[in-house]
């Protein structure tokens, strides 16, 4: 397994990153502490030139890059996908997938694109959202097969909306597995989301074997009152879950999905280093 971390585009000048890392060369700092990969969010208004520069920077630093599009609440969400050239969701994701293809070519390695399934209003028909998710991911997988075979699309385990104002497809293991199997794509297992769903709603904490066999990417973080916390609380059983993944043959990237904004109040750079060390040496405990 490769240890990775979330790294925003524009990190060099982002105030939170500078507060956390000071004047350090961030990529060099991460590499010196065993980080091999990064996952970078992209949004509909992300500038293409900044993405290109970010890809070059990560590749030059020896960091394997994956991308994580965010489109919830926009016209680009998979809930609004139709396989027509003028469909906004299709056009936007062609852009995201092309960026991933560019990254794959530069890093000479498979590039993961981690995408959320459809999200809709509370009164939307859930079956329609599931069908839209499957149609979207089938299209995305086919686009990659035709245009970028070294790009792999995965769908992420979501966190269920406790307020009940939005439906997110793929918050339950069985539902996400249904989407992934019918679209023939991989899964991003977010173990923090799984813990939050289990704590709030009594859903299963651990997935079935068929789910583990489809996992191609992992988000790892701890949970206290909220999720996406450093690996210091001991609430999420992520070590045991990584062991289950290893037994299932997983050899991909585990992303420490914690931002500087969460590291800073938790203790800053020493806590980041502690979390990275824990992630890299998870088998020792």
C-alpha cells in the first residue's frame, strides 16, 4: 500500500498550508516523511492552467497524483447526467478525465479519479438517482477505455446526510456495490464515512467481501465530533480495516484525507507527522 495525503491545488500560497508548514518546501517535506501519493480536489471553476502546473509539480516531486472532482449541488452532478455531447455533466467530466489522462501520461502510472455518485433533493426518487449514477459511471468507464486506458474511475463511499435535506447515492455498502458492479468500476472506501454512518444510523461498520474486492482507493481519517480528523483519537478502526483490505489483495493508495485546517487546532505539524507515521506503520500495531 502507498501512503498518500490530500493536497490542494495552489497549496504553496494557501494561508492554511503556509501556517502549517511555514517556509518549508511542502512536497519535499512530505516525501521525506514517506508520502508517495497525493489526491487533489478539482471543481467546475478550477483553472486548467493551474491543474497543469500542479500535475508537473507533483510528478517532479515523485508524488503519484489522483484527482477528486466535487460537483454536488451543481448542474455537473451525475444526477443530471445524460449521454449527449451537450450535457453539462458529461462535458465537465470529460475535462476532469482529460486532466487525469494528462497526469497518467506524465507520471507513467495509472491515475485514479475518485467521483461521488449522484446527489439529489430529499424528494427525488432514489431509484432514479441510482440509475443516473450507473449510467454516468458506465459512460465514464467507457470514455477512459477509449481515450485513456491508464485512468481508472472509482466511486466513493459517501456520508449520509443526517439532516435529511439531501440524498447521496452510495452511502450504504450494498448500494455503492450495486452501482460499482453495474457500471464495472472500482470503489473508494472512505473508512471515516463508514464510521460516521455506523455511529449515526447503526449501519454496518465493515463491508462484505464483495465490496472489499472492488476497493481500488482508500480515504483514511479519524473521527471525533466530526470526521476528517488526524489519526489521533483511536475511534475509527482503520488499522483493522486496512488489514482486511490487504487480505483481499489491495495494493493501492491510502489517502490521509485531513486538511491543514484540521491539523492546525489539533497540534499542527507534529500531529501531521504522527498521523503519517501511523499510516505508514499500521501493520506494527
